[in-house]
C-alpha cells in the first residue's frame, strides 16, 4: 500500500448475514490512497476477516482455559502463551498488509471480555518467547504474569525441550 501504515479500527456489526466486524480507516488516509480505493476497500475487508478469525481463535482458547480452570492464574503458562501467539499472528498479518491497529488492547478487551492488563501480559510473554516448548509443564500463569518478559527470557535461556522443534500453527 504505502510506507506509513494506515490506522484501522474494527467495530462489531449487528446485521444478520454480514461480517461480524467492519473495518474503518481515517478519512485523511482514505484521501491519500483514493486512487487505490478499490484495493483499500478489499484490504479493509480482508483485515476485518482476519480480526474476526483472531477473535474466534481467542474465544476458543479462552473457553478451553476456563473449562480447565476458571481462574486464569492457575492455568498452565503454555495455554496463555497460545493466546498471546494468536494475537501475535494477527499483529504480523496487519503489519504485512500495511495497517496498524491503535488500541489493540482495547479492541480485544471489548471483544474478548478480558482485561487489558491480561492481554498486554500475554502479548509480552509471547513476544519474548518464540517456542512454548521451553516452558516447563508445571509452570502456572501466576508464576509468569507479574514479570512476563523476565520469565520468557529465563525460559528461553534454560532451553527446556529446545530440541523438540516448534509447535505447528
């Protein structure tokens, strides 16, 4: 699209038989790319579709977590890493398509019904830890949540299970 990413927002729709989320961009960005309006329209629809996929994936992960343990602090740290991984994937997709989402935490808090601080911490944990297999099986989220970056770096250095390969997406 262009060098500077376009700011994008997602809003829920209440229309039946329509996409659950609509994407919108600021008018000034729309005017800057008006000669590419068709491609921008298609790109925003794709971004909304990716956001919907993210929300669906996160809801599945959160439901699975809550079935195992209704209190997030007692959940395996690997489960929370998976939540962060889904969000990390989405951020990468947006960046590749030339968009940026201001207020990612607020969007996800609204659409997932979880706190902003939890979202922030799982993203930090995932950002600094690429392979969840280095997380020991007995580590709970409560041991990670207060210092997710420090925990991620420590797991990375310890290398538990390093040679088992990466988890498939």
